[in-house]
């Protein structure tokens, strides 16, 4: 139980008269003021909706727009995506971040083709059996494409509902999140009400993205303002409650960018687990000493270099991941004659490496050194 004032620590009634009109108000607002021109809207094609939902996870709409268009141009349907090599998928995804999404995207496409005959399942329960599709994403696809009466509960929707209903239980606790799922389901409009399910689902997303934002919500523009508990009690900044925070960590990596005078670069595929899993990258080391030992071993091998290697040290910089800060130290080494650098890579030409799946900072370093 919460240690706060009992008056301010409660679960809202599951369908009180105050909360019953929520769906109707959201639907009406979405028709008049919601977003209608995004390229993945106004379609019931589950492939396009699924692609957008995966890309939009923890990523801004403005960033997704370009990637979404590029993916559809190269992979026009789920069969084309399933037939592609994972490296090509990662190459197109490069720079979008959270690369496990791209790997799951490809695996999901393969499963849809091989297990479902190229057609996405029509229910949220079945969609959740596919790689990379969780409960909220499955619900979004089922609601938008098939009109299933099922609730979504992504970060934006949690914020809208928690504030509107005064739901102040800690969403880090699984039981409390399940309670909010139940309430979200109760608030859904009837499935038979024309396009109410997809429009209500889109409306909640739009409210969270454009009106009921994390900081400085525009309550005057919100269709739920009249009955919003957070607005009435001045508690918008407190809701939703999520006390558990994942601790950030830091790691230093020394990056050895080895290239030839002709522009070829040495790249190897990263392990399937860990930072930048399954992407291509330059040799990476935990310390400058380890990097220098590796360079010395290459120099000592046949036909690589004569005398002391000439290394160029670039300014270190920080690359921010979700829960970790990477302190990167780039070192450039230009070789006259290309020879193997280690057992986990090969040379790529200046025309070949841009198509690979590369971490954003590695891609930027390669472009700068070209």
C-alpha cells in the first residue's frame, strides 16, 4: 500500500459514471484534432501498422518517418522482408537504435511467412506469439487492422490514463500495471461501433504524444480535462508513478579504425549478445593498452608494416545508450598494404561498408575518415 495520504492513493472505480464517457470524448477529439496524415495511418494493412509500431518504440515520430519510407521502398511487404538477409535489414536500420528491434522484425517476418502463410494473425493473443511483439504492440495491430476490442498501454497511454483517472499506484509493481490494463480494457468503446476502436486507440496515442505530454501538458486542449483527476488536484507532474529506475552505467571503449590508403576499412561482426549485438564494427578494446597490444601483434605479423605504426588519436566522445554511457576513444591506423587484422573480420570497400548494419558512432567515424 502507498504511504501517502489515503485520499490520494486509490484505484479508480472500474467504470464509474464519471469515467464512462472517456471513450466517446477521445473518439470525438481524435476526429477533430488528432493526427491523420502520418504515413502509417488510414490503412488497415497489418504489415505497415506493425512496421510503424516497432519503429516507434522509444523513437520520435520525426526520426521514424525517413526510416519507414526507406523500409517500405526496399521491403514492400512481409514476404520481401522475410526473404532478405538479416545484415541487409540491420543496414537499413542503422542509426535508428535499439537494434534488437530490427533482428526481431526480421525473425517475425520469417515466422509470418513460414507459420502463417504470409498473413498476420488477426487477434492480439495470436500476434503476441510472434518475435518482438508484446502485449501493447499486439493490441495496436489488432485494434487498428481488425477492430478487435483490446486495449493498448504504451508509455503515452499510461500517462494519459493515470492522470485522467488519478491512478497513482506504482506501475513498477506488476499487480498495479495489471490493474491499469483491466481499467484500460473497461474503458474501451463497443467493438461494433463503426471505427470507434481504431480511432479511440489512435486518440489515446495522439493525446499522449501531443497534449498530455510528460512536462507542461496542455490541459486546455484535452478532451478529458473536465473530469481529469490530475488536473483537478494539481498532480500532473506526479503521475504516472514508477519508482523503479534502472541504474545507468558507464563503459570506456577504444575503437581501432583500420583503413587502407585506397579507402578500404577492416570490419568484423559483433557477438550476438552485448553492446551493438550482431552489427558490424571496428575492433574494440577495453583499454588503450589492449589496443596497443593488438596493434603490436599485427605489426609483428608478416607484411603488415615496417617500423613503428603511425596512429592518429581522435577526440574522445560520449555515446548515450538507454542505460549506459559509452566513452569512446577512436584511433585511426592507415596501412599501405591490407593484411588481416584479426580473425573476426574482413576488408570492405568504400562502396560496400555503407550498406552494412553499423552502430551510429562507428558509421560517423568511417564517414569522417573516408
